[in-house]
């Protein structure tokens, strides 16, 4: 774990904290859950009503999402749970990220000519990292929860057994991955109807997954990582060309990591630490934005500056970031004001920088989910969970109901080769036995004496810029429905283009950006699925919002408090 050096705090920072601690005696007037699926939000509310805290609710929501959003996250995947414990102010990131199997090899996705074999790191059991979510749920329940794990898993077990109804979103996702869903009988039998995308209203029942969840409920992590479930997982993976061993499962450990903390215009930003790149890239972008008087810029210049900031932070992502347990990262330098100042000095306001001109050393030594929760004591959770691509690897380990991830694609298969999100990487994110693959997931708290925001979203490489845009909406004084619905744009260093949602830029702004030399890539569809909670300390209210692009639900308890 990286420890950043200590610097004497400024007077304004001390004043901030004095205000903060005076205000922090208060607790929220309501609890809230925002998640990407109504059944998962309801599972969280059920656990809060039963006397559980935000951490118990997080276990319930994660497990329910594993059942009703099989295309996004699950027991066969992993994620990051950012926690704030009100009683002592402890803030920690639970790292339940997948790890490469111990038999993984650096060039396992390349052919004899050294070229990346398409699909190998995306479809089937060879694409699957060792799951972290079951261990993380057991850990959160034991260390931070108030209720037994079995109680918090009960709603998910019920949903798996009774089934959930196919909706239009499920059908879209299943159509997108139909080829791979058809490939294995164990997957086909659960997620398709006679080999086709099921009709609206069809019930997806998962008795196998219910039994696996029961094993977890009964035995804790041992119910998944040892005994019959572990044996079935390994046998099935190996039978279909994968490389997992029982040792991989036994060796898996959750890691508690210190979150990345940044400051921007009087706000404290608490966010994901490596092996997610999210927090480092987010704080780097904020540090660069802080160098400029943004209010003085025209709209086109403001957007141009943000694009240049995104380009540079994503360059550092590709260049430096990886698993903190295995690679050295210059985090202190990357997060410093000096580094931001140096980057900003190279930004021309009249023209786009070419990404190719940034010196990237080639050699040197849809889908995912997010939820946000607050309880009446002020405990908070921001969690982003993933099995990577929609329906992960498309492979259900026989006899377990567990759909495995294809998170191995988040590694850099070879330096400079783009992954499924177009991201490039370097030695720091090369495949190595037991290594955690670099993520973009960015669960985040934004804290100020007047209010606290809890937010995050899925969206692959675009997660970090979405969190940036949502966070800036909060800082501009807008409410959570604006954070989640704001039109989005994105630059990730390579490919060297500005992606943007329909309606994100006026034609005037587009023209101005093109004049400066930006390559614009209009997207046909909106992207992201942000889930946000706002504790307005000044107004003594709690609000929650779910991205209108998705089918999620934000609920506040007591339910009579309506969002503004
Ligand atoms: O960890 C990551 O960065 C990716 N596996 C996240 C994938 C994702 O968000 C897909 N969602 N649309």
C-alpha cells in the first residue's frame, strides 16, 4: 500500500476540518439506496428495515444484483466496495478484484506470431480471473455488518429460486452476447429459451446459483473457495479449456486498501485505489482542472481544456498503473500538484495535442454495475462491481450456477495492444500469475461540510470521466438527478478521439473543437448507468437518483421523503 508523504495542512484546510467535525455530529434524516435494478434496491431496503446497516445492505444489494443483473456483475466476478464507517470515520476500499490464475502466462492470449487472438480473453473460461465477490461479501458482513451473512443473502437466494422477469434491457444484453451464450449448455439452459433470447416476461430461475449462495450463507468464504463448490468450479473450468486450480481459489484474499484522497475547491474526494486506475486518474484530472480559472473560459475552450486533461490523465493510466501488490507506481508524483502543473503547462488553448506526441514507451522493464447507500447512522457504501463484458465470459461453471467473468481482458495482452474498451497498457498491467488486472471502476465519495455525494457508474474506460462530470455537477451546486443525467463526453488518450453522447455538444462547440484539431466521434447511443445518493447536511435531507439511461431505482427510507 502506498503511503503518501505528510505535508503541513493549510489554514483553509484546518478550517474546513473544524467545520466538518462540528457538522459531523449530525446523522442523516433518512437512509437511501440507489442501484441499477429495482429488485436489488428493494433487497437493500429490506435489510435496512430489518435493522441492518449500510454494509449489510451493500451485501444484500451486491448479491441481488448477482442474480437479477447477470450481464453486469456476480459471484463469478469482483469489484470494489468503498466504505465509510460513521462511528469512527474509518474509510476503506474493500478490494475484491479478480486475480489472474497462478498458471496464467504473460503471452497467453497471443498466437505464434505474437498477435492478440481475438476473443480469447473475452469468451469462455480461459478469459476468467479468480472471482473476488464471494470473499468480499463474507468479509464485509463479518467485519462491518450487524446482521449475519445468511440474513443479508436471503433476498438474493429468494430471487434466484423464484426467478426474475426478462425485461427489454435483459433482451438487449442477451442479444449482444447471443453467440457466446449459446456456446455452453450450462449457460444456454439458464439465460436463453431454446437457444434464443427469451421473450419479455419470461422468468429466469437460477436454482443452482441459489444453492451456491446458500453454501456461502452457511459457511462463509469457505462455502465458495473450498469444498464442493470449489471442486465443481475448477473441474468445469478445466474441462472447457481453462487453467484454474483449487490452489487458486484457496489462495484468493480480499485486501483492505487505503482509498485515494484528493481535494478540489474545498471538497474532499475519497475514491478507488489501485488496482483500480479510477481514483488516481480522477484526482489527476481534478488537480489539472484546479490549475485553470474555468469560469473565465468560453464553453468550447472549457470543453477543450477538459478533453486535454482527460487525455493526459489516461496517458498516465496506460503508462504507469497496475496491481499495487506487484508493481511499483509513482503515485505520490502522479497525485502531486507539481505533476498537474507540468501537464497543464503543455496544453495549448488553440489546438488539440496529438496523443501520438505524448511519449509512450512501448517496452520497458457493457457490463458492470454500481450502487450507492447511506444509512441513518451515516455509514456509506459506494460499490462498483463487474464481470466485465456483458454476461462476462458467457460460461457458467457446471453445477454451480456461477457465470464467470472475463476480467482477464482488463490486462494488457501485449504492450500497446488495445483491449475491448480500446485501452492500451504497459508492463505495469501485463499478465502475471496471481496479479490483479487494472480496473477503471471508480466508486467515490465527495465530502464537504454542507453535504456528501456518493456516486459511481459502470462503463468500462469511460467510468472515470463520467464520475468526473457527475462530481463537477455536484460541486456546481446541482442535485443528484443532474449528476446522473448530465450529457457525457470522453477522451482516453488512445484512440485519439473525443467520444460524446447525442446532444452533448452544440454545433457551435463541435465546430470550435474541430477547428482546434480534435477528432470527434459522435456515439449513437448514450452510455453509463450512474447511481447516486446525496446527504444534504445543510438542508437536512437525503436524496437519491438513478441514471435515466438504465432501469435502476433510487429509494429513500423513510419513503415519505421525496427527492426534490
Ligand atoms: O474493471 C473495469 O474497468 C472493467 N472491467 C469495467 C467494465 C465495465 O464497466 C463494463 N460496463 N459497461
